[in-house]
C-alpha cells in the first residue's frame, strides 16, 4: 500500500546524533569565537605580566630607597648587631655614585625589610647617598625592567 512504510512500524524516523551540517556549523562558530577572542585574551595576559613585573620593580625601588635611608641614618643592623654602613651594602666609590653594585648582605637586608625574594639589581646610579636615580632589575622570572627617575621601562618580558 504505502511505499515508505517499514515493516517495524516506523515511518522515516531520524536516528539519534548530529548531521554533518550541524557539526560543521558548530565548528565554524567555535573557530570564529577563537579568532576574535584569542588575541584579546593574549593581550590581557601580556598586560597582566607587564603590570606584575612593574609592581615588583616598584617594590625593589621602595626597598632600596628605604635601605639607603636606613643605612645613612645608621638604623640598620645585621644579625650580629653591627650597624651597617653604605660600604657594607655596596661596592662603589662614595664620590662617584655610578655603577653601584649591591653586596650579598644588601640583598639579605632587602629581603628582611620587605619579606620578598628579589632578583638581580645592577647598574645602580645614585642621585645622592639616599636617593636612587636609576637601576636595572632582572626579576626572578627573567624579565628585565629599567627604572629611571620615577619611570619604569620593560626591556624584556618573560
């Protein structure tokens, strides 16, 4: 009687699952979302990394500044109770104030002051005995940040 009638009582019923058309459409929508959102997310990640590295360098700046002021004011002592001087914390000529290098005792004092593990500070230039003008900081992550008269410049980001 009817040509489309199956012997089991079902008339052209669809099986479960998705068609190739539906799967292709979903893949296309996901691909378009990735194309538009991925660059934005990647940009936000870079911005977050830069912000974190500059914040860490600001901590280094404040800690170094406090270290210089406390040393100048003879307020800083080591574990043995000896008052630390600028000569104990740096390798430089007091008259020159350029290319100042920190001693291991200076790093230890900085970590004690701030409670933070620091990277490597180099090329320190002092305005006077208690004021920083510039320095280069390599973070523990490997980023390189320059500080110059209140401004921070990221030279290399991890």
